[in-house]
């Protein structure tokens, strides 16, 4: 009797096991991106740019050509690749510190140029790799190793809202904030990622999907508690929304 | 070809911004290139340009040029008083100083150099435009030094402005010739 | 023979880079190299090449990194403060073994400095500048024709060794005009295709990855040692310098770039005054032409370095001379260009003190 394949590793992922912490949602996000690359038949022509942060090794997990950018510069590196090879698919995968602190200028200008690349932006309100320091998206009152008394708005400012900032730039073709807390969220996120890559393939401009995520290790919570905390604390601050959609309906 | 009597010339051309000193230098440089001489042109730029003088230095030789930076020039073209004050003292003994007397109303002090005077503004005015005073001066300079032929300067000028502003070419060529004539008796 | 044309140094380097196969340029405006980026902005679209003005030098150098990852001939040009901003990216590019060409049209420093010509970025170019164990191939032209020819050399060296190449020019060379002969555009077959490592989408092959790091110190050391094998080959094969009137010289000047050129006039003044001076002009600043200087120190009475800085290259000269003869230094800084006569006076003082 012939078996049927009900579930398998996407071709766009290597066989290397993820090295992320238990409960970390990077694995889910990686898988969604890989599934979309496969479904859109883009895997062979894709070049990825990993950031500095927890996902610095992402190029080892994705079975595509890839490199690692200096901290914050992923979209500049991606610009260099895309301008050299305009017919390839290029995406960056970046965390909140990388994209919204040290790389803010690159983020804004890449979006504003309408660079035909896609960014997957993981926002978990904390620096993971360096050990739980304050991120530009950390919530007011949130305790981190560099805001041990809680983030204070009057000295560290407020969490930065990347999508709300970028939505005013004409170069952006697709912009959505999603999360991965429930199966339904994951289905929505996958659709968003598909639209983002579609925007690139159609040459419409820059596309970014912000994924509100968790960090059980540095939040000091169990994986299940993290999901609940994200729902209670993160989503009110970072509401889920389609900000820009120049793609329209996609099958 | 009309070979210059003196092979090596290092010339500082100096005046107010707007007097066309850079164009004098570049035209001379082009003419030298056409005669297959070695030549360098350097401008003053940045803060040097403010106030007193804008200047450029042209070095022409029959062998490869060492320094394009010149502190003791063989020749100075002074288009205004600050230029005279700044550069007269730097000229090598026996060198040449060409003065634009339509702006400079004072006399140089050195006795060991050759001084030529051309009222470039007045001559240019007669031709039809003050703007060609710089070409009057260049014509005079070539007449004095014979560092390049006037024909080469004419060709250089044709190339430089003939392509973009052919209507200005005739007047510039007239100015060159008038400049050469102006130093005839000096 | 192609006809000579009159070009500014900045424009000549730009056109030569394009003829040498530069496909992509990223940069940010800064004086005194702005003619270079402006030339690229105008010329590159005309011939189907790619130009982009970045939002900063930081972004520009990372765009270079990205383009270099695809094995495309890529370059940027900047001036001192801008090159400082690029240092992190340069270290990454060197660490990732990527070919790219940089031009630093050096101006007076430190800090915002000024926009006049200087040579005070020698340490930055040859001794690191960025972090970590790496080397740049550093070349420095003295004439515009040499700068033009050097662009071809620079791209070839970058490709051959998969290492960034830095051309150190200065504001004077950038602003100067001189007749030059431009070589023809090179044909595409002369450019290595880098199929074996470049990122172009994996197609049917295994994935390619390019990084400048390894968190395992044993592996990182291996990576660095491998780079140093390359650096050693570069030192063996790519030293470039000019000797001028050294046959009978009693004084050897050492100077590079514009300063090297100015000294040729100083040497004429010196010889007229009975001092037999000659010149060793390093063209490659790294690898440094240590051998000819060491050999010269065996037969001259003095090796005098002259720089448009407070003395940076002089340290390499002194290492080469190893105390065999006096090694005086003369320099001006802050954007002042020493004149031929001024250096001659300095030479006379040193010479009279010696003999």
C-alpha cells in the first residue's frame, strides 16, 4: 500500500535541526517562510540575508543561498544583492534590535526606496542572543537586564511601532503585523508572508511582515505562559493589522 | 609646430571668482595637450576660494611633470590686486608677470622680473562683452611666452565652448587675437 | 594609441573603473570626491550599469557587501570621515573574502577636518581601521594616468585574491586635471565569474553561504590563518613601487601619491645644489615595498620620509631601514601640501646636520 505524505520538511529548509530555545517561535516563522518559498517555487532563486541576533544562523536552516549582514544592515546588504541581480528573490530576516534600533536608518530608507525585497521582522520586545537586554520595542515597565527597574517612558522612551512608521512611505507595497500565538494566527501569518513575497515577485516595492513573537527564555516564562503574556501585553501595544496592501487578492 | 622658446613653464593664474581664471588655465592646458606636451592643472578649492583669490596652477613641460604644486612659478597672471600682492613675490627671477590693468591700479615692486600690462576689460568691452576679458589675457600670455601656439589655443577653445555655445566662439577668438596684439609693443 | 583627453582625477578614476568592469556603484556624497559619485550617477545609466546613492556611508558599504556576495564588480568612493564610517563593513568584507574596490580621496583630519589634500589615513588603510585580523590591498597613485591604470589593477587584484582593495588618493589628485589615455572597456570574458562561491540562487547546486564569522574559536583561527596565507602570497607577488634617480643617490626619499610626485621636483632642486637625492615611491602601501628600502639603506647615507601627515608611513620606512642610517621625517598636516622648495629646505637642514 502506498503511503501518502501528510507532513514533511519543506525543501527550502535544510535537515539541520533548529538550535532555538524551547518554545521559541523562530522555528514556526522559518517554516512558514520556507513553505511559501516552496509553494511559490522560489527556493532555487532566493538569496537570504540573516541578521545579527538569535537568527544569525538562519542561513544554515534555510536551504537557499545566504549570508549574514552586520548588525542592523540586512536591508542594505539585501539592496546590494537585489541591485546586482534584480531577477532574484531576496529576503531579510531580522529581529527588533537589528531592524528598529541599530538599523533604523537602513530600514526606513530601504522601505522608502521601494526596494524590491521582503523583510520578515520578528518583534519579541527583547534582545535574545545577548541575554535579555532592552529592545526598542520593549514595553513600558518591562524589566530587562538593561532596564532592571522596568522601562521608563521618560528616560528610555516608548516602544517603537515599526509598521505605523513605515505605513507613510510610498515605497512600501505590502505591510502587515501578524502573530503566531494560535493556529489561526499562524494561518494568517502564512498568508501575509505569501503576499509579501508576491509583492516582491511582481515588482511592486518593499514588503515587510512584522511577527509579534515571544522569548520564553529571556522573558523568564514557560512557553505556554509566554503565549499568554504576548496576547495580554504585546498585542494591545502592537495591534494586528494590514497596513498596506498593493497586492490585492492572491490565490 | 611652433615650439616654445622656454620649455618649462609653471604658471599661476589668479583673480576673483567670476573672472574666468579657471577657464584660462584649462584652455591653456588643453592647448598644451594638443601640442603633445606634458601638462598639469590644479585649482585652488575649498576655503582658499573665499575672499581674496581663486587661482589655478598650470605646469607645462616637454618631459613628465614632477610637482604640479608650485611655490616658485615662472609666470603669474594677476587679474586683481589681491593676486598681485599674493603672488608677485613668488615669481622666479627673470620670470613673467602679466597684469590685468583694468582692475589693478598699482605697480609691482620687483625689478628682476618682466612685467606686461593689458587692459583686458577695456579691450573686451570694445569687442562686445566684458566676459571675454579672460581670453584677452590668455591671448596676451601666449603672445608673451609662446609656450603654446595661438592656433592650439584656438582649437582648444573651439572644443571647449564651440560645441556648447558656438555663438560665443567668434567673440572669444577675437579676444584672443586682441590680447596678442595688445602686448605687441611691450 | 587612444587619443589623450583632459580629465579631473576624480572623473578619470570613475571612467576607468567603468572600463575596468565595475557594474555596480554605491556611495554617499562627500568633498573632495563628489565629482566621482556625480560622474557615476550620470554615466552608469548611459551604459547600463547600476548606480545608487545610499542614505549613508554605513549603508553604502553594506550594499557593497551585498553586491560583492553576488560576485559582481562593485566599488565605492569616499573621503576620510566617510571611510571611517565604512570601517565595520570593510572588516566584514575582508572577513568574508569578498572582492570590492574602495577609493578614499583623503582630506585633512582628524574629525570633520577640512577638505584639503592629506595623507593622514595611512594607518587606517594599511594597519586595520576596522576590527580584527585582516589586510586590505592598498594602492596609491601619483598621477592621473597611474590612477586610471590602477583601477584595472585594483579590480583584478580584488578578484584574484578575493580581498578588498583600497585606493588611497588625495584631494589634490582628485581635483587635478592632466591629459590621460583611457584604456578600452574590458571584455566580459576577462572578468572571473565566481560561479563557485557567489550567491545567485542555488538553482540545482548545493546552497552557497558567505559569512565573516565562526563562533568556534578553533575554526575562526583556521579561517584567519587561511586569510594570512593569502596575505603572504600578496606580499610575495604584489609589491609595487617606483625608483627615481636611485642609482647614484646618497639620500633616498620615500613618499607616496601626490607627495611622491612633488618630490621629483625637490630632487631636481637638490641635485642642482649638489645633493644626490633619489626617490623610492611606494605604489602599493600594503604590501609595503620593504625590500627596496632595506636595500637602499645599505648604500645611501639617509632615508628621508615625506608625508602630508605628521608621520605614518615613516614607521614602516623605519622598520625597513632598521636603524642602518638616519631616517628623518618631514611632513605637513591639516590639509597643507608641502611645496618642492619647502621640502628642499628641510632636506638641506637634515643633510647639513649629517655631513
